[in-house]
C-alpha cells in the first residue's frame, strides 16, 4: 500500500520497500487455519495486553507459535531417531526391517530444547522414601 | 533473545518441578516470570480449559511431525512452552504498539515481536520490516507445511456470567425516599431484608383448648360413622328385598332414591362425595340427610340383579372327583367332607403306632373307634425313644394318668347319654391298665 523510505546511517541509497508481500500473506491467512485455535490465541493475547480487532494478525501470531513448536518437535524427532539407530546398531542388525514406535519422551525434549532457550532438567528416577534403594543393612525399620 | 532464554531457563525448571508433582493443568504456573497478566483465582478454571486445548493442539502438531506416541509430561511441557510463547509475542507486540503511540497492535508490531523473540530470521535494524527474515520464514512455513486444523470446535471462552443489575428507582416506579437521591440509581432493598418486621397473625394457642377441640371433632366423626353404619345395614336389608321384588323399589321411600341413584350413578358420584363431607361436618342433621346421601353413594347402592350386567363366566375348580357332587348340590349349600374323613388314610398308621407301643395289650386293636374318639378329645402324647421294659411301665403309667384326667372333665360336661357311656369306658380302662401293670411287674 504505502512505500516506506528508510534512511540508512551508512549512506546507502534509500530502499523502497512495499508491503505487498505482507498484505498478500495476510490475505492468504484467511484461508489457512492454524492448529492453535483462534479462541485460545485470543485469550492468551488479551491477557498480555495484545489488542487487535483484525483476526488475521491473531492468526499470524498463532502461526508463529505453531512454527516454533513444530521446529522443536522435529528436532526431538531427530534425537529420537538417532537414539533408536544407536540402539539397533548395538543389537547387531536383527531388526532392520522392524520399525519401533517413535515416542516423544521428556529426554528427547530436554535434548532438543536448549537450542531454543529452554533448559529442562529431567529427573532420572523417583524414590518413594529417603531410604528406598539403599542397602538392607542400613535400614533400621523393617 | 538472551532475555528470553534466561526467562525460559527459569521457567523450564519450575515447570518440570510442577510436572513432577502432578500439578500440571491447575492454576497459573510461573506467571511471575512476567508473561501474561497474572492468573487470578477466578481464572483457574479458564486456565485448565485453555491448557487442555493447548495440549490437544500440540499433540496434533507432534503427530503431524511423525511421532507415533507422546509422553504425557512431554506434551505438558510443550503445551506450556507454546502458551508462554503466545503470551510473550503478545506482550512484545503490545509494547511496540505503545511505543508508536497506539493502543491497538497491527501486523508490523507482530513482526517486530517475532524478530525480538528470535525466530530464525536475522535481527537487523537496517532492513524493512516487511522484508524481515522472521516474516519470510513464517511465510515459507505456511506455504510448505501441511495445514492441520484443530480437531474440535472450541467455544468462545472465557464465558462470563451475565449479571442482572439491580433495577433503579425509575425502573421500579418508586420515588427515592430522600431528595438527594436521584431516581436513576439502583433502588434500596426491601426493609424486610434487613429489619425484623412483626408477625401478622399471632394465634394464641392454648393446649387444653386444642385438646378439647380435637376430642370434640373425634366425637363428631364417631357419631357420623356409627349412624352411617346403621344406615348401611338398613339399606342393605332393603336392597335385598328390592332384588326379589323390583316393584317394591318404587314404593319404598329409600327405593326411589336407589332407583334414581342406579340410573344416574356417574353424575351423582361427585354429589355423593360432597354430601358425605357435609355429613361429617353436621352430625345433627345427619339422620335426615343421610338416606338421601346414601342413595346417591354408588358404593352403597344395591347390587345389580342377576343377568342385568354381563359378567364373564367363572369355571369352578375341577380338582377332586367330588366336584360332581358339588354340582348336584349347587342349589343348596355346598357340603364339604369333614377333615377326619379326608385324612382317614393318614390316621390309620398313627393308630398302628399306638398299638406298637401298647404291645402287651391286644385288646385295643378291637376298638379302633375308641382311639379315633380319643383323638378327637385331644389325647396328649408322651414320646419316649428307649425300647424295653421301662417303656411299657411308662406307657401304662401314662395311660393311667390319662384315665384319671379324662374322667373329671367328662363329669363337668356330663349331660345326657354321653355321661354314662364315658363312665363305663373309664371303668374298663382302669381294669385294663391294672391288668397290664400286673403283667409288666410279673415279667420284670
């Protein structure tokens, strides 16, 4: 719609940019339904102060979040596959044709998330009581 | 990017702790990090719903990526991350809009926020927003990624309860009590809601008087019931007469009302019930009105003569062969066989048992009739389970005692021929008993 002229401090000729791409993209968003529903996005955006009557802008936000989660999931998938491949290599290839189920575990997530700024420390095991797992000789009560 | 990373570091740990303690899905988690507006106590239910929806969306995305299964804790982590990302985007976009002097955000604010939050696009200040790398990445994503709509329709939330405001003075049509209160303000509550108003009906209840009244009412009811009973019995007698002579129904005073009642009994039903109620209330007038009321009462109406109304034919029971006898005697009263005659076959072995006990005396066999008569008089039975000499002596002793006990009551009843016959029997019994005793003593 409007041509924006920016002045660059480095002295380069002003660049005329058009918002045509953005506008087209926004109009195409009306056809695209993001996985994150609009109501959910609107609720959380309104909680943080985001106010926009245009649904396309809300959809833009939800698509950004969807992309973010998709990238994390694909990274976790890579970790999961590499782990499975390592396991099958150890077992000397009797299970070449067999494909095991790909399950998203917290371990894979905790391996994939630091790249995106989330550090998760996953507990390896849980104990019922402080003396659980200790040698029987150390236990006082039976 | 760094700020966000630091934030996420804190959040990640807290989030995991929460997951481990099974606190996921309830209430706000780590909102102190600054994202979102801070969940209040009223937002707990909304939060839970929103989280559930986010979990579903995230699991759909993972499924599209290629996973066959998901760990629950992993799903919760991802859902929380997605919600935080949304909130952070919104917050950043809003702050950019405020920076430009606007309250409403637009697409460019969002793009700037996306760049801020570190999507793959480069964070450069020199290029135009519409050419930002972040936006280009998103556009590329939209083009190539598969469209996965949300699985279920999500209703608009949060649902707020519509509150009906208190009506104003003007709406109620009341004038405010004081001059300084305008009429468009909500009306005051009723004084009865905050003041103790006096009771309207204070009935002085005297327990003695109440009991007296109750007793009087009972008396009245009893009187009406007894008179009603009398009327019923008289009407019954009249009704039976009326059956045999239908013409008499017209002549008799009650008959008129009866005839009338039978013809019009559907319409009179209501009258009868109302009349009855009036009856019980006024017992003094009862006797005059009662015949008329009874005539109206369908339940007290005389039975219909045979053949007037079609009734299904009832076949009598055909169990025993003696039913034919009953058919012959259908005109008169039905004669049922006596209990003794019916159970005679069962009684015979009983007599034999008694003979076994008294094996010493054969004379009893000759008189079975006497035994039956004794049974009629309810002979007490002395049961012993040992066999030998002792049983004989015991049985004889019992018989002797019987003879003694039977004689006094027979003398009391004694009228007519039965007395002499019983005395003779008694003498014979005594003689026999003595004989048997003597024999038993000889044997021992």
